[in-house]
C-alpha cells in the first residue's frame, strides 16, 4: 500500500541530470509521485517512469500556471501534497520527518514550510540572507493552490495556519547553472517576466495574493519586503540590495562562488529587470 498521507508533484523540463537525485532521495517513502513535464527531449520521461511516477505533459507558460495545471489535472488521492522542483534533493533529516509524518498530528495546519539550502557552483551559499530560507512546499489538498498573481516567482497559498520545519532540509542545486551562459540566459528570460509583472503592479493591474506582514509567515514577510522594493527608485535599488546582502548579511563569507552568486542574482539580475521596466514604461508613454 502506498503512503496514505502525502503525494509528490514535480515539474520537469530536460532534467535527466537532476531527476534521479530527487527521486532517489524520496525513495522509500512509498508516496505516489506525479511528474508534469513541459516537453523534455532528453531522458527525463523514461527516468520518471522507471521510478514509477505518473507522467503528464503540458506546454510551459510560466511556473505558477504549470503548478496550477498540475494540481488541477492529476488525480491526487492523499490529504497532503509536496510540490518540488526537479533540482531539489530531500535530505536524510527531512526524509525522516516525512517517514514519521501522520496527518492526524496536524489537525489545524494547512501548510508546512521546509528549510532550504541553496548551492551554486558546488558551494552552499549560506550567507547573504539565503539561510535559513523557508519555502511552503507541503500543503493540504485541495486547499493549497498556486499563486497566479505571480509571473516569475512561484509559491503555494493555503487559507489556514502554517508551521515551519526548521530541521531537515531541501537541498537545491541546479547543475546546469554551473555553465554561466545557461544561468544568464535563464535569468534574462526571468527578467522579462519580472519586469512585465512589476509594470502591471504599478498600473494596479496585478495585486499581491499574500497579505504583506513583516512579522507574519515567511511568505507574508516576503510580500512586505516586495512592497517596499517596488517603492524604491529604479537603478539604485539593485546596488542597495547587493551591498545589504554582501556586506551587512555577510555574503562576503561565501567565497568566490558567493561573490558570483550575490553579484549576479542580487545586482545584475535586478538591474536588468529595472532596465526592462524603464523600456516598457517609455514605450507605453510614447503610445
């Protein structure tokens, strides 16, 4: 008999490097695994099927819509769902927590945050505000849903109370990002989405689903910080953010890989977004 408490849902696209790591890390939990693929041309689908996963395919629009489609399409039979990216690995400590998990122990909880360790170029990026870092990855089904008010960031929303598992980790390491061209191309695409999203928020065409609250849940705190970010002046805020992460949040202690990550993700990416926001605004004003 399969795990009666939770199932896994995983999104994939050409993940033959990553999927075996993830599926091996959750092997033994006896949970049903659903994989929604967006057109892989490598061995992703055969790997998923070899591990016994149920597979469907859907053309990719963006991550929030892909998660929405997965949750609405798969015939999920468990009271809880765990939504993971293909480049995640469930640590042994987190796996033990899941082995011990019983739905009856969480009668008033709708969602559970996992702690994440993020790796870049084979190094754990521990500082710069990246650890501890909590992601709502486990939630009651069908209460939890994908936040479609986001174009780039994807998150799950639950209506009720949440709790945080501070011990046990999701390890996140995208090996494809060791190739800097892949990283730049990926984030260039993300910057298109994020710039369009912010312009729409400035035009009041898009609202935050999560209530901004500094002392709230991890996602409520993120929503509060985003609201502050949107009020900051373009082109200046990336420099402020990089200095905050690299100096004040001790990103400087993360070594060579940390400098690259904090500079690229904290400054370069944010600056490109700001440039594209300005371009969109200029075009709209001409029209």
